[in-house]
C-alpha cells in the first residue's frame, strides 16, 4: 500500500498541471524572455514538417561542409607530407654531393701539400735566376766600360 504522503503528492499533481520553464517563458505564450528569437520547439505541440525537413537539410549541408573542410585539411596535410619527403630526399642528395666535393677538396689539398716542396724549389730557382740575371747585366755593363777603356787606350797608343 502507498503511504499517505504519496497519495497527497499525486492528488496535488492532478489539481495543478506542472509547467516547464520553457512553456512559461515562451514567446508564443506571450511572456517576455531574454531572447527575441522564437523557437519551433514547444513542448506538447506538433512540429511543422516543412521546418523539420529544412532543419534536416540544413544539418546535412553543415555535415557535408564540415566533412569537406576536414577532407581539404587532410589533403593539405598529405601534400605537405609529400613535399617534406621530396625535400628530405633533395637534402639527402645535396648532402651526398657535399660529401663528394669535400672528399675532392681533401684530395686536392693532399696533392698540393705534395707539390708544395717542388713549388718552393721553383720559387728559389726563380729568385736565383733573377739574381743571376742582375749579375749578368752588371757584368755586361762592366765589360762595356772595359771595352771602352781598352779602345781608348788602344787609340792613344797609335
């Protein structure tokens, strides 16, 4: 059996219908609300089928739009990933070229070091040749002066 308090509660609910806050604040019922917009949702009222169809269409279009946005973002990320792979491969190729060039430079430096002794000898020979050339010019000038003195002395004796 039900308690007497439960019976009183049931009887009180039968006498006063319970109103939800959305019904009390509904613009259709004439009461003011904070929002000036109207809603098609009113409890215990039938819904407009055209409005339902338009709402479903709107949600489908929003879904399609968001799906396309996500798809385009995914495509952009795939493109960036592909560009990164190509760039990484290009840098790998450039690193190999740089390594090859570096090895070539090392080899050239080693060859230059091997030739450095000979180059120094060539420089010394060039310096000696220059000194020898200066000595030859001096000797030539001296012989010309001697020849002139000899001719002068020979012409005096005659």
